[in-house]
């Protein structure tokens, strides 16, 4: 019996460490599509690769029955799409538009061949990903093409953490990838046209928007706050676990996560409550502190223009919190600290986008950052208030840093942790359970 086939766009960290193993272990042939010639060649020569699980306990996983197609070989990619049982993307939001043309061509060929609809799992950690991809595909399809009949656009929440590898490690084996043990892929049940495949590790949800927001505004937010506050509070720190093991940095990250946690409970009361938010936040903090993973402040915090953008983990969280009437001192702290983040890679080099931010945008003043990067419109009342609050917190950090003061202790004194609450609550009440 022929194995079902998954066509996986993107043979990068998430594709190789998470999506590939998940489906290969379920009996799928996994065909990667990538433009990295060395990766494509190595996958076709070996037909397997190794994942090192850096967790407790550690493990080594061999992913078998894989091959690859070069992304620029359009005819091959279209043919693979036409015969695939399932497809997935893990290329990053910036690269998604480059796939629309070839996917549209593949869908047209499927229709001609009578192969039925194709479910496309969007592993991009992107809000409203299905609508975005649908609009992109339509631009490449003829008028009247029954797009909704031919493709299922399945949004996901990607929670797996994959650290960077050194140049030396990559040179030893271009296919090797490190990852944590977490292996659950949350998917939108309603996005599938052919039904949720019986793959262990897939967790289908009816209200996908709630889980996309939870990932972005709790997981990604907490990750970012730990990195940005840790970078400023712990000079010389390299690894995320160093930040999370510091009690005050950990408390700041947890407080920011709970600010979003309370906002999400208010926004999605049928999905979230304080008990399941506590379980989620506690589990994330444990995973953030994983020493074996070797995740760095640089990897977690890099790409400031993206992470400070209007819908992402910081500004998006602040807007959600404001909408739900939740105080945001620690999300504000993380946002202000991000503007001062200058961590480098193993060679001390800033990420290219961060270098441009540091050399071209930030020197023109915080107002330029808030307008051009964060997209906060001073004409809108909520945005204007957020601009004022971020600027106030930024001034605090600059003053305290220049004075050589213990700024995090001072901030904690002014904004006690464990008090994430709705603005209408009595000042003595806390919506955050004690001990969080």
C-alpha cells in the first residue's frame, strides 16, 4: 500500500523539527519544497535526517521516508501538489506570497485531474492566515475558479521552540536540527475540506482565533518580555534560561503573560479561564527555562521591526489588553525594553533588521519607532494613550539605566507583580490567582 504524501513547503527549523516528524511518524511520505540547494540535495541523497530533542530526558529521533524538490522547479512542485494527500507551509509570513502562484497552479491541475480538494496547513503563527492566503491565491486563479471547494486553508498555533544552531554545528550536518520535546500542533478543525487526518499530535479546535491569539499574546509575548527585560537587567547574559531563572525577570515575564491571560479570558470566555491559563503559563515558563535547549536571547528577541509591528506580540497584546480593560505595566515594560535590545549572534553581529532599526529608525527618536514600526496612530484615542504609556516607560528605563540604578527593583516597587486585573475591579482585588 502506498503511503499518503505530505508536501511540506519549507525545510527550515519548523518544517524539519516539527511538521516533518509529526507526519512521518504517522506513516506519511514527507516531500519538502525548499530553495536551499544543499538541503534539497542532502534530503534526496539520504532520505532521512536526525532531530536532537534537547529536553529532559534528551532523545534522538530519525525522520525516515523523506525527499525534496527544489522550489524553483515549478513543474515538479505543481505535479507534487496535484498528487499530494495533504500540504503544509512553514516558510514565514514574508515568504508566503512567493508560494501563491505555484499553489494556485497545483490546485488547477488537481481539478483537471479530478483529484478533489487539498487541505493546506498554514504553520506560520500568523493572525488571519487563512484569509490572507485565500486572497493571495485568488490573484493567481481564473475568474470563477471554485477555490473554496478545492482547498482547505487550515490555521495553526505553533508552540514548538527550536533554537539556532552554530555555524560549526550546521557545517557538520546540514540536516541536523535541535528542538524541545513539545510536539502538539493545534489546528483549525473548520479549515479542513477532507477532515482532520488521524495524526497523533494534531489537536483540532473549533475556535481557532482564540488559540492563535493565545500563542501570540501569551507564548510569544512572554518569550519576548523575558528576552528584552533579561537583556537589560542581566548584562552579559546569553541564554534565555539565564533570564528566566532570575526571579525578577521571570516574574516580569509571568506578569505580562497574565495581563494577556486576563484579556483573553474576557475575550474568549468559552475557551479560557484562570485555571487553564495558569496551567498554560506555568508550562511555558518551565519550557522557557530549559537549559538543554540552549535558546539564546538573540534568537528570541531578534527582528525588532516584526516583533514591534502593529499586530504582533507586543503592540497587538497591548491593544487587546486595552480593549478588554486590563492594566498593562509589564507588557509596556517589555515593549519599552525592546526598543533598547541590541543582542548579537555568536559573532556579536546584530540581526540585519535590528541593525537597520538601531542605526536608522531609533536614532530619529521614539516617536519614529511608535509611528513607523509600531503603527500607533496618535489621532486614535487608544493608540495615543499607548504611545504615551510606552514613552513614559521608555523614559523611565533611560533614566534608571543612565543613573546605574536597579531599575527592575524600582519598577517592581511601583508596579507590584501579581496584580493583572480589569480596570473596573476594586484595587484590593486581583484577577491573578495568588502565587502565579
